[in-house]
C-alpha cells in the first residue's frame, strides 16, 4: 500500500471513497449518510449523460462547497476534463487534495476560499457548476445563486433543503398595490453548530421554498430551470421533496 493510501486509511471520512486498491474509506457515520450522496450522484449522472454525453466531456466544472471532494472526484472519474472544487474549510481542502492524490487524479484542483470571496472574472466560466448542500446553510443564498450564475457557462445544478412555502397575494403598502408572493424563506438557527464540518460559517440559515428557488434562478439570469426527478429508492428527503436538485440553464 502506498504512503498516501495508508494516510487515507488511518482515519475516518465523511464520504465513502472507492480507492484504486479495491478498498474504500471508513466513514465516521458508519455508512448512514451514504444514501444521500449516492442518490445525488445518481441524479447528477443522469443529467450529465443527457447534457454532456460520453466523448463530449472536454469541459470545465466547478464544485462549490466541495467538502472532501466526493462530487469533484466523481466528475473527474466520469471523464470531465477539468474540475475545480472550492471550500471554506481548510481541513476539507487538505482532505480533498489527499484523496485525489491517493486516487491518482491529476485533473482536479481545490481552492480554499469562501464562495463569496471568489472572483468570477478571474476564474472565468465553467460548463458545469455544482452548488450542492450549500445554500440552506447561508444567510445570503441569493448572493450564492448570483455567483453560480456568474460562473456558469451552460448548466448549473443546485441541490438544497427546502421549506414549505406560502403563496397568495400581498397588499404591498396598501390594497391599491397588490403583489403576488413569489415564494418564501425559512430561518433556521445553526448558530451553535458552526464548529461542525458540514455547516455554514455564520449559522444564520435562510432556506428557500421550491417556488422561491425556481423563481430566483430565473431572476438571477438563468433562462430556465427544472426540478429533477429523484430515482427509485432515493434518499427519503429527496423522495419526499424536502430537498430538491434543480438544473438551471444559462
Ligand atoms: C452540507 S456540506 C455539503 C458538501 C457537499 N457539497 C455535498 O453536497 O455533499 C456544506 C459544505 O459547505 C461548505 N461551506 C459552508 N459555507 C461555505 C462558504 N461560504 N463558502 C464555501 N464553502 C462553504 C462547508 O465547509 C461544507 O463543506
């Protein structure tokens, strides 16, 4: 076993990575979270096949809030030519670099940065933008959607927890000025958990309703969006529409 694989095996991980020697990483949740990751990859792979068939993957992809790089690794293994992962936690970026080195993947790089500190002009655009498991941890989810649009050259996939929405008409100042509600946000308090490795950094979380999310995606500049259908046997939150993966096209 190489030194790198030995380092990988010396600890537990958030994701189950399949390693080149046929082994896999041990996880600190005992496999309890594998299904959510596998369901999401399954959904992502379906749209990837439809949008960028094999042989047409000489593409740039960015994985925003990449954590230990599980989705970045899967994109690279699926033949995407150039993958960049970004995460605000230095330990995740170090883990992601270790795992990709151990797997011998040379076409994946990781940037240690808050997504809001990225400069879209310097980075350019990416054919595929992933923003999975991020916006419901943020106090500025709309800013994150604007960033996703700024970085996107073709297709963006947003995956998020959603809250039940309100709808109806609102007297906006007076009954002479009535406006439709375009969706809503739920406020979730994560302020005591920002030390956790899967949370946002401020702990003030604005979670959109599905209607809010789809309306916002077109308002920040995507031409259309579609809620993706979860596969049979999907992780319960996706199956019951409590989380969604939305594809948005430039
Ligand atoms: C729930 S995890 C999701 C990880 C991965 N995208 C997935 O879906 O499995 C949230 C990730 O977002 C990262 N994160 C939170 N706030 C961020 C920010 N402002 N900029 C960059 N990364 C952030 C966390 O460090 C963590 O890795």
